[in-house]
């Protein structure tokens, strides 16, 4: 332990800690901009690029960045001297002098950390004027928009993309006044190896990176009298939406969300959990088929489109490993435009499927060419949890006072197994609940696999199923996925089944969720909300869902049938690694 004093107060912190760490232990606030704390991994931009967190240290002539200065024994630190406050103001004014002044119409208005920092430092005018940098807006991606005129060069996106996700798309380029963060050769995002996970958007302090805004398109769709518009909502959405309206973190708002969606004008409101149960039927059947017929192992879950695109770029020599099952979002769309359209007596061309998802990659996924039904897209439009919250406010709906309503039936009933899809380990646990009973013919009484729970980056377990010890692994965050897959490729690790989610912690941490600023406790509470809903369900195994059983009896035949493979399974594309 290292002993030091901050503002005259003594504190002890572990060796290797920074001044910022020590100040936080004393609950002393030091403003930051480029600093980044992520989950169980401490991520700091060690270049301390923004210089906002400067402090004064006794015996030193120059100010020091608190986020990157290690503590030393006997150090005396002052965090709010006139010299320090003036230095911070100058730094922020310089940043603002090269920043657009369109705050009122900006995507990040009221959520912008630079805006909040300027307010904290009482900056109401900018003392510096001069040339400003200008960059072309990159709107090539179906999921993300890059407006680098708004970039403050904090390099958080670079840290997330390269160190956490290991996608390695973004990097600082050029020098001096021309410095920016860009892709290789400044190519459009759509042409790069970007997987649209949206984690860069989640950590960007301004709107230099934002999601493609589909809200105007959705309002137009809802107003079209020739369209019958239905909506599906992913499990992770209900665990975070309430945060946007000041409700406690971890409070599931399923019923209020359904009510709000009906008030927005959707003709039917469905639960993606129905399709999650359907996914388990197909994935479990595919796993058993591989086990019994010597198929390729391990089988990898394919529910996450960000992870699928990462795999196509980075591990294209292993395309026979992932499950061929579509994601629940796409399965829902495929069944909606065939089975449901027939049941409702609506032409598929008139039926529009909208998804509310926690992730930006779902916007990309809905546009994949192979995901269509007779030339019609399976999913017509995707909005995020944040976009849904915006629409609810725009419509003047007082969310917190809404009564609870139920999802529409036909394709609305679901089990607890489907709810936990939103948390890391949930998809694999749901598959194991069904695979166990199908392989052994016995009832699985204890349905929870605790060793797969939590937001740890990589989790492993051996599950006895009859005479077979099934080795499984769970990875969340693409950096962890890379480590796991590299070991499999090198023959160092052997599993029967693996779940991978692009976002650290799973869908509860999706790039389209309310911003949590790296607070691990928020992720833990969102996760717990899903597992609590699972425990409260009457049915907790996907194959017990009567609506799923009816779908197979009336339409699909049986899991892994010819029609099921046509509608519910897909193929993958080898993509360049650049």
C-alpha cells in the first residue's frame, strides 16, 4: 500500500494506483474526459490526451494528469487550486473552440460529456477563435455514423475497438491540427472490418460516433395506412429501458414497455423471446445432430450479428463451426412473413416487422442480403433501446405511470429460457436445458447453470448429460472471443458448445442501451433483472412453450426439418481481414 494525501486528507491505495484512483477512494471529484473504466478490465488511455484531470503535486513544477500519474509515498496532491481550475478551463475552452456549436440538434444533446464538463466549469463563452477542422461525415454503415468534426480526440473508441474488441478498425492518423481517428486508408466504415457492435458509440463522450437514427423512418411507417406494422422487443431492452425514465437500475419494465408500444401505434406487439425459444429448438436439434453424426464441434451460437461478422472477417477458415441458426430477430421476421401473415390474413408485402434491440449490429443484420423471405426483408426496420425511449418522450407518454399490458399472442408466449438470452451465458444455458432432456429423456429439475452466470469475460464448465460430459465455454467481448477461438484453432482447447456475444456482459451491455459509463454494477443489475424474470416464469424450458409446439405442429413439422432449415437457418460469408 502507498500512503499519500489529497487536499490534506490522508489515504492509502495499492501500489500502482493512480492519483485519480486515490481521489475516488476519498470521493473527491476530479473531472475527466478521455479516462475510461470498463467492466472488470481497467482501461485507461495512458497518453492522457485530454489533460482535463490535471492536478497540482507538491514539489513539482508542472501540473500532472491524475488519470495517468502513479501515486508515490508521501505525495501531496491538490485537486482544485486556482491554477488547476484555470488550466482545466483553458483546456476545455480550446476543445470547444474546435467543436461544432449545434448542441440543440445534436444526437448526444443532454448526454454529451463535453457539454456536461463545460457546464461544470461554468464556461459560457469561448475565449479562443480561429480555424476549425472539417471532416466528411461517414454515413456508409447501416448502423453507425461518424462525424469527426465532433471528435475531441479522447481515443476511447480506439481503446475499445483495438484493446477490448480487437476488431482493429479505428486508429489515430495524421499529426498536429489534422489529427483524427479513422479507418485504414480512411475507407468508409461499410468497407472496413467493422462489425457494428456499437461499443465505440457506447464510450464516445460526444456525438462523433452515433447510431443511425431510424426514428423518422419509423414514424413514417406507423403513419402509412397501407402498412400493417408489428414490433418485437428483445429481452435485454426491458431490463434497461426504465433507466431512461429515472426508474431504478435493474427494474424490468416489460408491461409498461408493451403499453407504450401500443400507444405509439403498432398494430401488434410481440416478444422476441418467442423466437428465442424457437432458436433453442433449432440450435439444440443441430447440436444433437452433430453429436450423434460426428459433426463439426464445437458448435458456436450464432445469435449475435456483431460476433458473426467478426468471425467472417477474422476466422473465415472456420466457417463450418458456427451454428447455422439465424438469430431470434431474423427467425421472428421469417416466421412473421410466412406463418403469421397467413394467420392474420395479410399479404407479406403489407406486413412490416420492426425490432427494438439493445444493439446496433441488429441494424446491420436486418440488411444482410441472404436474410429474406421470397425477396422481402425478414425485418424491415430496427431501433435501439435509446431510440425507443426518444419516441416515447416525443409522443408525450408518461412512461412511469403506465399500467402493465401483455404481449399479443400467436407469437408472443415465451419461457424463462428465452428471457436470459440477454445476459452472457443465457443462450447456452437455455440450449442445455432443452438438450439435456432431449438426450436423456429425463426431466431436468434444476434448470439453472450457475457456472455460466456473471459478466466474466470467459467462463468454462463441464456439464454431465447422461453418459456424456459436455464441455462448454462462454465468451463475451470480442477480445475474449478471439482468445478462445485462437486456442481452438491451435488445438489447445476442446469444447462441445460455445456461446459468444460481441458486447462485454452480453446484450445487456449492447451498443444501443442507455449509457452506463463503464459502471459494472449497472450491468450486474440488468443481468439480475433477466434472471429474476426467468425465475418468475411458469415455463422455463423452450421446448415446453405451447405456442412453439403449435408452430411446429401446424407449420414447420419438426426441429431441423427441411422447412425449418429453409426459413430458420442461414449461411456465412468469407470476408477480407483488412
